[in-house]
C-alpha cells in the first residue's frame, strides 16, 4: 500500500515511516497539509494519508476538509494521528471524513491494528 | 535479580498449577523474575527466594498468594482482538440465534475475560447491530484473576488500551472521557455480569449458554485440564450453542459432541441442537 505521512515533526514522521516499512508499505512524506496536497497533485492519490492535527500552514483538519472536497480522493482513507484526544475533536474529524483516529502516544501494535481495521494491512 | 533456585521454581510451578491450573512448564525463570520481582519488592522482600519463603509461611489464599497468582497470569487482550470472530458473531451467529428463537434473552459467556476488552467488544457489536437483543442480554464475564475482573466492572481504559483495535466511531459512541482515561457508558457496563471463577474447578449454577468465548486461555493448561474444561463447556452450551476458541488454539480430539463450522476466517464449535 502507498501511504502519505503528514506531520510537522520530522521525528514523528520517521517513526511512522519506520513502522510502515516494517509492515512492507511504501510512503511519501509532507510537513503540513498544503505540502501534502501538492504531493498528491503531482503523484496522484495514495491508499491512505496519516495526518497530524496541529501543523503550520495547513492543519490536519483543514487537510481532511480539503481532501474530502476532491471527488478524485474519495478512495483515499485518512487516519488522524494526533495528541488531540477530546471526544469533540475525534467526532469533528470523523464527521469531516477521517476514516480512523489514533491518539499519540501509541504503540506499534495499536498502529498495526488500526491499519488492519482499515483493510490496509496488505504489503505493497 | 538473582537466579531462581530450582526448589523455588518448582514451588511456584506447583502453586500456580493448584491455584489456576496454569502449567508453567520448565525454563520460565525469566517470566518469574520479571513478574514476581515487583511483587517481592512491594512486600519488602529481598528476592524471589525470600518471597517463596514468605509464601510458604502463610496460609494459602491470603493476599500475598493472590498477588503472586495474579502477577503470573497473562492478561494480554485488546478490543476486537483478531477481528473475524466478531464479524462472525454479527453476520452469522446472532442472526441464526434470532431466526431460531422464541425471543428469550441471549446468553453469552466470556470465560476468560481478563480486563474486559472482549466482553465490551461483544457488547458494542450487540448495541450497534441488535439493540433489542442488547437490551435483554447479559454477558457473563469470568476470570480467575479478581484484579483484572474488577476492571470489567469499572469499564475504564487507558488511552493506550482504547487505541488498540477499537474503531474511533465506537470509541466516541460508547465511551466518555474519565480524566486521562476513557470509561464505557452505562449502556455497555450494565450488560456485564462479572464473576471470579477458576475454569479448572467444576462449576455449578451457570445457566446454559448460547455463545461461549474461550479464547487465548486454553494455551495455559495441560492436555488433561484442557480436555476437562472443554467437556464442561460443551455441557454448559445450550443446544445449538456455539464456542469460540483462540486463533492459535486447537481442541482437536477433545471436541466430542461438537461440530466444527467455518465462518470466513472463524472456526466455531457447535453443540447439536
Ligand atoms: C490472555 S488472556 C485472554 C483474554 C481474552 N479472552 C482474549 O482472548 O483477549 C487469558 C486470561 O485467562 C485467565 N485465566 C488463566 N487461567 C484461568 C483459569 N484457570 N480460570 C479462569 N481464567 C483463567 C487469566 O487470568 C487471563 O486474564
Ligand atoms: Mg504537530
């Protein structure tokens, strides 16, 4: 599967990318929502985007809204991976079209479980 | 932590076997060190050897014995563990129960429910897909470990626990924040019927069950205990009732009176109707 990892923290991006590699997946990365949309515009859609909430330029939730406004991205799943853990936040993200939600900090098992739940467990 | 003396190892092995039929086998010194080190420290004892000496001097069944037994059980679990058993429950097992049933309450038993993620998963499947059934269903939750069972009563889970296997939709629908943790709503908690119970001891007073989850616990028993438990479970199943075991477990050769059925990736064992 092809993943787009979107987080303003380089350290967190590498951590997520390492887990993806271990699971046999491919990836691209972006430091904010705007950058992510550009990458998608140039490379076509990904199977899934893994998106932080708090980022400069364009936040994760703005990215979800922008991506869901594009019919050609309808098949791309979106999982928020964030320190935002209030019920209202999770509801908001789901209502705007996020498929799943993982709260930081998280374990490797939790990450792999979420991908499996989303049907994204098959290697690329 | 110093090495574990063979005598102490043997005493702990025997103790576990009599308390909960868990068969430690040989070569599990690392497990004893990692799990009982903290128990010893907490009790102000220098090491495992001092812990065993202290246990021998006290009556069985006291709080220290309890702590040791509980520390030695493996309570690993997660919401929607393995996924497919709950799909089979939703798509096949419950619809079939409903089509062949006069409307009596569904009886479900989680026979080694640990910290409760398994019974809460079942409760969510029922509430979401079969609200009428959920209103009348009670889930019998049993475990030999009273401390983990208490968590089923409380229904409180850490962020790390709800992150594992629980779909976000279910989290926001069925849980509310409790400080840094998450607490199952009353509509789920009210379905739980938790009781401390050792599966290795013949039970009385458990009503015939329509569905039994006996997952990831048989692995801790020797063949004889396993066979006895499977036989008693079979006798506790209502006619037509079904048994789920863990994905890596087998009851081959112990399944007299049960027929194997395959639902997608799930194997279930059914008692003749
Ligand atoms: C690994 S957990 C399995 C939890 C859950 N069924 C699952 O599959 O995720 C095993 C549980 O079995 C319990 N257990 C071990 N021996 C038992 C016994 N003799 N009677 C009842 N429960 C027992 C342990 O306390 C532990 O909570
Ligand atoms: Mg951030």
